[in-house]
C-alpha cells in the first residue's frame, strides 16, 4: 500500500466521514489493523485511499488466516506489544479479549452518527460481552433451514416447522445413493460440530451453565440432543460425521441432499448457477422450532494496548465507523457482495430488495427475529469449545458410544479450564 500525503491529523475532513462531536487536535499519522480477509474488506480497500486523504491517517491492514489471526492478536495483546491499534475479533474470542481488557468498549469512540443501533440485533448480540459492545460487525449471519423446494413439492410435503417434523421428513426423503435426507457438520472444533450442535442442545432444554456458572452441558437434554444429532448422520452422505461446513455445502449443492441447517450467507452459494446444481430449487426458512438460529459475527475492535491514548482511540473509532458504515455496505452490494451485510437499513434498501432473490429475502425476514447467541460466552470458550468438539466427533464417528460419559468428561475439562483461568 502506497503512503499518501498526510493532511490535517485527527481533524477529519469530508461530510461523509462520521463525526465524534468533539474537536480533535492531535496527530495520528498511522493506524495498523490485524485482520482476516473477507469480501467486504476487499471492497472497502477500493475506497481506502480516499479515506486516507480526507482523514490524514494512513491505514495499514495486515491479513492472516483465521487461526493465525486469533493467535497473533492474542500474542500482541497479552504481551502488551501493542503493534496494532485495531483487532479483527469474532464471537468466539470477544469474551476472552474483553474480560482480559485487551479491547476497549467501542461505543465511547464509535461516532453516534454512524448509527450503531442500525446493526441487526443478532450482530449486536455477538459483538457484545456482558451487555457492552466491543466490536462493529463486518460480516455475520444467522441460520437457515435450507430445503429442496422441488423435492418437497414432489413428495407433497409441507415445509417442516418443528424439529419433530424435520426429523420425520428427513427419514421420508432419505433414498441413498441418489438422495440423502440430511447433511451437517461433524468435524471437531468450536466453530465446526459444536457450532451446529449447540442449537440442538438448547432446543432440547440443555444449558451451558447453571446459575452459579458451573458447566451443565452434560444434562439429560444435552444427552438427548447429542443422540439425535448423531443418529441423523444415518441419513447423511457417507463420511459426513467428519464433514466441515464446506463439505456439507458441497454435498447439498450437488443435488443429493434434501435438508441442511447452515449459516444464512451460504444461500448465495446455493444460487450460483455456475457452481450449484440446485440454483432456484432451494427454499430458506428459520430453523424448525424450538431450534434457535445461531448468531455469529466478525468485526473490528480497538486494541487497548495498541491504542494507548484517547486521540488514537478516537481515530480508530472513526475508521471502524467508516469501514462498517452504511455507505460501505451499499458499496459491497454494488460490487455483487450480498453476503457481508449487517445492518437493518441494508436489508431494507432498494438495491438489496431488488437484487436479492425473493426466497432469500423471505428467509431473512423469517429467521432474523429468532437469531441469538448460542455458544457459551466465556473467556475460556475457545479452549472449552475445541475440547468439546473432539468429544462430539468421537461420539458421531462411534469411537465413544457412551454419550453421557463423554459429555461428563467434557464438562470436567470445562470446569478445570475455568478454575485455571480464574487463577491467572
């Protein structure tokens, strides 16, 4: 990225830039961002030179893969190196970063005219810890029940509205090797099988913790949910008990799967006629009751160690507001990026309504109201979730058939992790 000539620093020019409401007189020549590549950020970079000219601050963005991004930001924060003024944060590590004081509460530095409340409720929920917002969303979503409209119509079946109806329809439509009733993530990981299993656990009456914050995801409801999730692999393509999200999506859009619950942005994958054999054949609705829609979100936060002074934090807040603003979301739409939306105004906008397929719009209206946080909001979540993912994969593959004993071990691990974290 070429440096640009610095103009006035912190006294940002241009009516389209968000304002803090108070004058800034200090110099912030450079802001560094530790980030993860996304389509939305690629679009944003096209207008970044103009932002730099008007703000007088050069923005340096260093991109890493998901695991490296998390590890490098954790190292930068925990060692107080402070090489970056902004971190790319997600729903899996916001509790860890917030509780450790590695990121600052955002809204003090996020300009009011950037309209944080315009973000969808599910996005704001995952961007917060204990009711305090720590990042502004760049990408995010909830869940759809993806279903083959043509297959259900041929079988004279209505769209299932309850989990029991879904299970019954999965069994009815399962006719291997030409058609499988179901596909889901089975591969270990807090963002893999645990992510998809968690709504089932909550739907069956399970909870992550009790009132004392002791882990309880080995309850009878959790055991029942795990058994159901495991048994549904009987109606899925061979090997799917270790599928990741990409494997599941490819199985569905190959035309050999009737039902799948996955994240809402993947609807675009289904409707791409160059890569999907089921384009214009898929329906999208909220997950059948009582399954919740799992909210997720990734975005930008202000580093407490990298942005040490108030002026730097205000400059970072201004950039974050611009990068996650309404104009940027509209720029993504015009660049045919319809998956990285986060705002109510974006969904209601004329361009979105005109260019997004009616079946996807209907699904968004259906699922957004029931989208909520389904993972455990704990500073120890990345460790606890990944261990639970190993346990679930062992159940799904048949390595450990005793569900109760397996979940008991996972809960004990969680208890130990929490006790260790409390001693730090």
